[in-house]
């Protein structure tokens, strides 16, 4: 809640203006009802006409003042709320963005979506329903109690007791009850979002494996649990509001009874009895928001906790260094060790690889040997536990990630494609890319597409090989001096792969190139081959050297040949 209050306080002008206008609206409402009661009593005594006229005019003025101040209060408070929400979204994104590479492995996508969308929307109630009503309530009640003291100390004390009962005691007890209810409903909503996202993402696989019915039934069961939690919440909120209203009416009834008693014994002028009763009836209208205060307080408390628990994770250290090289540069891993969060086995252990500027290196090995982790560390998606990575003469610990990305042509195993056209997906390579260059990149990657051909979300209308070739075409347009490729041809046939690599080596001539691959064919042109196993470098050398050595690489090559021959 501290982070939320800190963000909210940025709009302190509108906050205090809302409180002021809310207090004015509440006080004018009390004054309007009190004066109306006094006018009724006074009129029964047949006073001079001018007194009735003045008091009636004052009633009309208070009515207009109440409506105007209430409108102004609503306008300012909602303006403050929307501005606070805007600041909250920006602040949360600024904290979330540096965590993006590491956070998706810890949270289900549906749960993340529920937090980013649902919890942020829930926090809009913090100012309107949690922070601001108690302040207005206290100001209006204390002012009214002070006014009532001039007529009856006992009635003033009774109103004070009503304030404590309806404003704090009952809401406090309801808050304890609401805590368990709100925790359940928020967890069920997160479960429903996560299950719905999994059903949508995995619909095709579920259909193929004929398990869609079971998954759908699970989703319906989760939805039913969520509905039941919502019903509990509704009953709890309605019960709390009814209890608070009953308590307020009871206090007003006691004010009437006590005031009538004081009139009979001469301690209160009967002229003021109707005024005090009308005041007691109206003042508890300000306590109505406190009936739903526990529900909104628990809502916002849990929403803020869930939201900021993500942003509270330790962000990567902010770096200020930049890669100044306009030409290609060397890359060197020095005794790098890294373990993924929650894993016991290191993904990399004491890895040392040297890639001189302008050379081409292939990193090969079986699945799970740590090949892709090398690339992720190089792109600054994770931080090494030990050792260092040098980019030219600079440590990666000093260089901003954006500087690394701008100097590299990167192709990952899974590449994202945006809904739109082929042109839209190629233009993200750079704003200065021309139409002729885009057409040439399509030709070089053997893609039979036009620039205006559609691309569905995530490239759903493209085959695996077309996705890889489109990613490569996008890479050809970037023109960065270092190439980092992770399994760029795993979905390509042999002939297409040969053609793509031929163009790739032309484009990367004189550049530093790192190729991550589980295939061992076509590596004869590489300046260096690094063989990995269980997160460690077991061999390194040229293709000829490794084959002559007849070590681990040689054995892998023989296995590959036997598989292909079979």
C-alpha cells in the first residue's frame, strides 16, 4: 500500500480539493436538512412572513450549494482517480519492463494478465472508496457534533457514539470478515484467467489429443468456483450495508426518543427537536460509504499486494555504458557460471569461449547442454552468477542492454510475428528500410510472398519453415555488425537451408557470427566449433581438427550420419 499511496500523493492538489468539496457537500446537506426541520417547527408558531421567506430562500440556496458542491466533488475526485490510475500504469510498467526477460518463467500468462488488467482496475476504488470517504466522514461528523453541542451535550455524545459505531466499529469487524472472502475471489479470478489462457493457447493440441472436453470441464469448474466466491462477496457486502444502515437508523431513533425526553423535562427547546432529528437522519448518509469500505479496502489491499509483489522483485542493475563500435567486435566468455532461478543444476559451469572480431563460431551439443543459455546471457536477459562476458574491451556488466541489441542481428528459436502484413513485420528491422530492400530480402530467403500479404497473430498462417525464413529476411534488413543465431534452420529442408546459409555468409562477411545449432552439417565453413555437454565446454576447434581428434564431436557426427543413413 505504501507504493500506491506514494503514487497517489503526486495528485495532492486534486486530492485535498476533493476532500474539501466533499466536506462542503456533506455540511451543506446537513445544514439543508437541519434548516428544513427548524423551518417546519418555526412555521407552526406562525412567525412574521419575512422570517419564513428568508428561511425558505436559505433552504433553496443550501439546496443549490449542495448540488453544485457535490457535482464539483465528483468531477475533481474522478479526475484525480483517472490521473492516479494513469500514473499507476506507467509506474508499474516502468518497474515491470526491466523484469520482463525473467518474469515470464515465474508466472502463468493468464495470472499476469489478471494482475496487470484486473488488479489495476480494482485500485481505482482506493481513492474514491477507501482513502477519501473516511476523511470527509470525520470532518462532517465532528463539525455537526460541535454544532449540536450548543443544543444538547447528550445528543452530541450520542452522535459521536454513532460515528464510532457506523464509521469504525462495524466496518472494522466487516473488514476482518471480508479478508477471507476477498482472498478467495481474487485467487479464483487468477485461476480462471490462467485456465482460460491455457485453453485458448493449447486449443489445437487439446483437440488433436482428444482431451479438449476434460480441459473445458476443468475451466467450467473453475468458473463455477469463481461465481460462488462472487456470490459470497455479494452477500457479505449486502449484509454489511444492511447492518450499518440499521445501526444508523437505530441511533436516529434514539436521538428522537432522547430529544423528546429532554423537551418534556425542559432541557431542550421543542423548537429544535425536529432540526436535531433531521440532522441525525442526514448525517448518517455520510456513513453509507463506510458500509462498503471493508470490501473495497480488502479489494485494494490484496490487489496492491499482488500487483506490487511482481514489481518488488529485484530489477537488474541499471547500466549506463554504450557500445561505441561501428564495426564488428570480439566476444569472450570468461569462466561464466549460471543457474536458472529455482533450479539446482547449473545451466552453465565455468564456460570460456573466445570469438575474435570477424570470426564465425558454432556452438553445438545435445538438447539441454546450455547452448541457448549462452545466447541469453550475451543478450543480457540474465546475469551470470560468476565470470564475465566481454564485448570488445567492455564488460557486459557495464553495457546497457539496448546498446547490445542495437549492435546485433538476433534470431531466437521462437520469433514473434505481429498481426498485419509482411511489410509490417519486416519494417521493425528499421525505419529506413526501403520497399525494394524488403522485396530483395524475401527473394534471398526464398519466400513467395508479397509485401501486402497478411500475417495473422503469432504468424498462425505461416509454416514453421516460413516463420524461420521470414525472421531471417527481417534479419537481413537490420545491418548490425554482429550476428547471433539460435537454431535458425531447424524447420528448413536441406536445400533451402543450404541456400539460406549461402546468403547469410555473404551478408555476414567480415562480421562476428555466433551460430547455435544441434545440427552438425554445414559447419565446415566455421572458424571455430565449440562442443558443449551438461553446461560445460568439452571440445573446441575447427571442423577438421575435431574430426581428426575423434573425440566427442566425432562421435556425435557418426551418430548423425547413422541416423540419416537409416
